[in-house]
C-alpha cells in the first residue's frame, strides 16, 4: 500500500508547510510546531518555554483575550498546546468548513501575541497552580521526567526542571517574553501542518493569504546539547511526602534519535520486551514470580519516543514495597539485561512486541489530532514528515541481535539511579 499523500513546501518567509489530505471524515487538523522547548530556555528562566506557551493563548494585537477559545469552540472544534524538550506545538481540530478560521488564528498569534504585564502575571499564577497540582501535591509528581535528568545529565539544558521553579517564573518580565518571541517564534523556525478533509490548492491559497505576510525573521542557530556519556553509576535521591512506597528511576543514554533512527528503534523494542504486557521479561520476574515490585515501566524518552533530539533517555521506573531492598530490585533488573545481552530474544518475542506497538501506532494515528501533531513534529525534528508512515515497517525490521546489543549497552557503570523515598521512610536506609 502506498504511503498517504503528503505535500511539503516552504513559504518565502521560511515557514515550512506539510499538507496531508484525507477526505474520510469532514474534519481538519491544523498545527504549528515551533523549534523551541525546555532545552532552549536560558539559565535563570526555568519553565519559560512552557510559560510562553500559555501566553500564546492570551490574545493578540488584533484579537482580545479568550477570542481564540471562542472562535474555535463556536465552530465545534477543540484546541490546545504543549511544550516538549525540543519543540512547542499548538493545534486546532475543526469541521473542515472552518479551516480558514484555524489558519487565521494561528497566523494571527504568530504575527503578534498580546504580551502584557497583566497577561504575564496571570499566567505565572496559572502555571504555578499547574505545578502544584501535577508535581508538588501528588504522589510521584515529576517522576521521572523532572527528578531523573539532574542525576543523569550535567549541563543546564539537559538537567534542569522544564516545568520551572517558582522564583524563576516570578522573575520573568514582559521584555523577556518579547525577546523570546522575537528569537524563537519566527515563521522560519516553525512548521505548519494541515491534515484531513481539504483541497490542496485551496489550502495553499488560504495559507499564503494568512501566513504569507508574516514578516520573515531568521531562525536562531540551534546549539548542540550534546554532553559526554556517563563513565560511572550516578546516584541521586529525592524525598516525596505523598509517595506511599519507595521507587527507583533508572536512566540510560540512547542512540541519537534523529541520526540513528534504527538504533533508537531497537531500544523501543527492548522496552517492549522488558515491560510490555504480563508476558514481558520484567513483568514476569519482578511482578509475578519473585515478586519484587508493584509497578514497573520502561520506555524511550522522558515524555515518550520521538519527542527530542540527541541526547535522549531510556528510562526504567520501579515502585517497590518498603521491605524489598532497592539493591535486590536493581540486581534483578541487571540480571535480566545480562540475559538479553547474552541471548537475543526469540523472533516470536519480537513479533509480539512489534505487532502490539504497530497496532497502537495505527490506533493513535487514526485520531486526526495525533496524526497532525506527529507529521508536524517529524518534519521539525527529522526534516521528513513521511517518516511517520514508515515507522511500523522499520520497527518490524529491528533484529534480535540489535535488541541484544541495546540491552548490553545498558550497563550499571553508565547510568543514573534515582531513589524516591517516601517521607515516612525518613533517613532510614533499607
């Protein structure tokens, strides 16, 4: 079966465009991905990329506050935005007749969002409340995506808290916001994606009408966030006043997600072999047979796969009873990795993992919003939106030997181990 149709081109102001027509349902998705995320924020401004995402919904020079919400919802649509390590995205999903409305709204805030002291103060309070809800006042909040990177990484871009510290958020100024917008929110630093029920020629005309006159600004030079691999086991510890049980977060470095896609995919398959389903290696041993843990997970990326450039993180998280020593949990994990390193998994084991992952991928991309966002992020990070349609075949081509090699690379002397201690545990060692 041929890949679905994709049209890719670039406007004179540098805006990259991906069009993915699909007339199976009378809806259209529109997204804009900006090449700026947590790793781009300057020192002393933790959480700034996410804070700025909030500000982009606070009106523009031509639309009052909440107008974006009203225009989308009155059309029967949905919208949102999210911040990731290396990009920030915004989207709308609307009935296909409302395509021009979505394009106008995204072009309008790309041109001139309303950056005022009032909007900034209001959104700082909103973000602080979000942090309280999602991190500070819930069990295992921020575990592992906030708490593990400072153990595994040593540089500010890779190690800092992307949600932000209250002190940094409160010290942000309107001038900081204006400089951030001018630097990162240029059309040449963005990808516009339109997917769903539309005519390509009409979409091109509408895009030129609404985005063509957004002034060109050069895209910023993106620095390398590379840093050396660990040469020893790194250790960290946090106390969680809401956690009922102790936990471990283990982080390993992965192959470059962009320049070594197939090597990266081998780690995705490895994660499935280890923890995907009751028949997986670690579920069988650590949950059912011994048992040592009450919850376990493994995966590529702190937020999921394909959401960051190099460096990216392979994580294993384990929640275990108080009476189980963490050393015993780590020893069992290392033992299973050694077995995989010495004896590659069977073809049947691989096929189960890849079949389940492929089914999940197809199910996810059946949702127009997910497909729109995936096309935009792959165009931004990989320079090739069509890779979205090739992932399943490339994952199915991952060999047992490649998975075994990935397991061999997850060595104790090149990882970070984060211990999460319930407040009740105090300073008592297990």
